[in-house]
C-alpha cells in the first residue's frame, strides 16, 4: 500500500524565508522508532504536498504503529537532530486503512499542538489482478 502525505499551516522556523519541510515515516519495532522512509524537501512551503509516497506492507492481523514526523531542513545532513522539528502524528496503519483520508493536528515533543500545523495522510491500495490461463 502507498501512503501520500501533505502538511498544512506548518510552523515557520526560518528567519529570512519559510520552512523547508520534509516528512519522515517511522515504525515501531519492539518499542523503538525505526525510520522507514523520507519525502523530498518542499522549499519555502508551509503547506507542502509531497510527491514521494511511502510504501508500506499492511498486515491485517498485527498492530502496525506509525509515526509521521515533520522537520524543517536546515543543513545538508541526514541526521534528524540537525533539523528543526515541526511536529508529529502517531497512529496505527489500521486507522489509516479505515479512513480514505486522515487529517490530524501535528503535536510537538512536549505534547502541545504545533501551532495550527496539521498532516493529511491518504492511502492508495494497489490492486493486483491475477489472470488464469
């Protein structure tokens, strides 16, 4: 399944321009958050619609916890602590599957809302058709 992500009203962490956001998808592996993938960076954009879609395997019988974390790219670094944190949203893949489009507020590390920042996640189920000869 593919997940597309967009942000709205993200926090502006840059002084001379707008934030340059990117989204990181993490999943829970035995209580630890492990990075799965990242979107591209949307330059000077507080309402990004990311082109990169996250590919996730859906296992109906298990709870798959996901975290979508938004960052403002500040440096040419792959280390997340080098970038400004803009907020996150955590849920299960099952919640995303049961909603065609999920729109939720972003939360900061202290548990408070990230201003008016929000995230929208859509799922795209890929249907495979088997042909029998």
